[in-house]
C-alpha cells in the first residue's frame, strides 16, 4: 500500500502576486493573524496610555482637571481608530497561499489513515 504524507508547507504564491511582509517565517493564516494581533496590541497600548496618562499628569500640573484628561481620551480614541484601520488595510493585503485540491485530498487521506490506526 502506497503511503502519502501531508505537505509540510503551503505552496508559494503565484508569481506577480503581492505578499505583505509580516515578519513571520511561517506564512500560515494563524501565524499571520498572531503576528498582526501582537503588533496591533502593543501599538494600541501605547496609543491609549500616553495621551490619557499625559492628559492626567498635565491636569495635575496645571490644575485644569478634567479638561486635558478628556482631550487625552479623545486623542487616544482617534489613534485607536487609526491603528485599527491601518491593521485592517495590512490584513487585506496579505495573501496566504491556498492548498491545491490534490494537497487537500492527501491531507484528508492521511487523517483517515491515522484514524484507522
């Protein structure tokens, strides 16, 4: 009986297709998602904390409470929207290579053989 093994890596994209650089060695969909989520997380943390804490500290220094804190909050929300928009644009450019029908059949067959063992 001929044993077929599942492919270990998805095929390369067609020549001429644009693939966004994600900074990840493995271009699987989950690796791309995790990379983008981590990138967005630290950017959001900075974009939210700096304006709000800065506004609070300036309020304490100038005794203008809560004016500058509210302005910091509004700036933080604007930055949050901008960062999310940028991440969405970047995600739309990522082309994750798809498996061919033959590769899908080979994987399915391998799973069935593993279930029978």
